């Protein structure tokens, strides 16, 4: 396991919501970071069939373009009643065809698919958010960190915080959706919660414990 010996990295993402969330998590750790979007790096095609493959594609592209370590996140919503969909294609479900993403449309698409399967009761609407972080170096070395959080798909969407599918995901043990939570509530680990709440916070916790702590 390779340790990260610098606090200067590239956040390998063009997704504004994800960049903000990652910045929220790495800021207190003393990182100096710019995103691939800020650096005008070309966005690589995510051709992988797993979260790990897509995370590696993004991190390696930014690491090689910048000559610095790069941190990427590939994440998605995995719904049991939909046989794991949308999964690695979570962002694709929001594609409008004109280069933009509409997550209100994507959430409606999820609900329509669940209704078609007859998944109307909470116990039929289980799923999880998955986040896989990839830390890549310019020499091609990679390390992976995975975080998951179980929950239930709710309807109608609740809350306007977060991004993506947050308003329809209610984490296990909570009465509110991710869309109704503040950043501090969603990323409980930042407040000293040893378990962490969100999938991304759990992946970051593993990243810090593995690559940053002695």
C-alpha cells in the first residue's frame, strides 16, 4: 500500500456537485487541490463496467496529464429491485441527449422502473449508494477505497441539499433523505463519527486511514 506523501493533488472530476463534496471532505485535511475541470483536462470516456474501472480511468488520466497524484470518485445508486441498476450507469440515466444532465428526470425514471416492477413497499425498495475512490500516481500506480451505505428509495423526492439522486435516498436508520441533510449530517465522519454516514465519507475514511495516517 503506497502512502501519499504530498498534500497537492488533482481532483479528477468534471462534476460540480462531486467536486464540491470532495473539496468539503479533503479541505480539513490540508490539501491543495484543483479539479480536472479547472485545469481544462479532457474528460475521459468512462468505458468500464465496474466502479473501480471507471474510477481508475479518470484518476490515471488526470495524474498523467498533471504529473501529480490524482483522486477520483466513481459512484452510483444500486437498487435491488432493478437488478442493480442504474449502478455504474447512474449518471447516464440523467443524460438528456444535448450534453446536459437532468437528475429530476433520472429520479422519475427510477420511480417509473420501480413501479413497473411492483416495488411499492419500503422493503421492496432497498438499495445502496456505492463510492469507489481511486488514487493514482503519474507512474500508473493506483489504490482503491470503497464505501457503501444501505438505504431505501423514497418518493416523492425530499429536500434540495446534496446533488444527483440524494432526494430519493433515505439511509438506513434515518428518517430523512440525503437531500434533506446538511453537509455535516451527511458526512458524519467529519464531526468525529467513527462510522461515517455517506458512501463517499466512508470511502474517504478508508483513504485517510490507509494512505495518510502513519
